[in-house]
């Protein structure tokens, strides 16, 4: 794939960023770390390589948590609103897909770490879909 540019922001809008790179992967990660950090069934991460990640505003508000025993896992988030933000991880830029204001540069490819998924978590095809909040 060729290089693409994406851009996004946190929930409160203090932190904005852009990233340029070659889209490599788009994974839903169901591991226990991603569940804790996202508060949800899975993380939705896009990986760009080789990456350039540039914060346009609010970089000083980005908080970084490194899990001591983890080699790859990290959680970067806005210190004001707590929204997850991109990070440079190794030679990859990791972008939480939900933080994007632009279209995702590729479609989700896989759900990973399904072995540690929560029993209630989505896994593809059997969850009914609603356009909005269901009424009944
Ligand atoms: Zn924020
Ligand atoms: Zn994970």
C-alpha cells in the first residue's frame, strides 16, 4: 500500500494530530490489557509503517502509561478527557481508530487475542446491529 495521511483528535479537542505512513494492519485486539485500557470489548488499532506522527495541538497534554511487564503495550491518552491517542511504538505508529477524524485508510482485518476475549464481547456475526439506540 502507498503512504496515506490520516488525522484525528481526542474527545475534548485539546489534542489534535496527523500521521503519514503506509497502512499495514487494522486489528481489533481483545486482549485483557486492551479491554482494561479501552473499557470496552476490544481496542481498534491501525498500524502505519514507516510512520511519522505529529501532534498539531496539545502534545503537552498527552499522558503516557507504560505497563512495566509489557514489551509492546502502551496507553497514551488525553490528560483532560482521557481519550486514547496515537503513539509511536517501535517502528510502527499505532492509531486508535476511534480517534480518527478522517476515514480509516484500510478495513479491519482481524480480531486478535480472541483467546482472552470477554465472554460477552462481540465476535463478528451473531450480534444484532442497530443504526441507533434500540428502543425496546
Ligand atoms: Zn482531550
Ligand atoms: Zn490488546
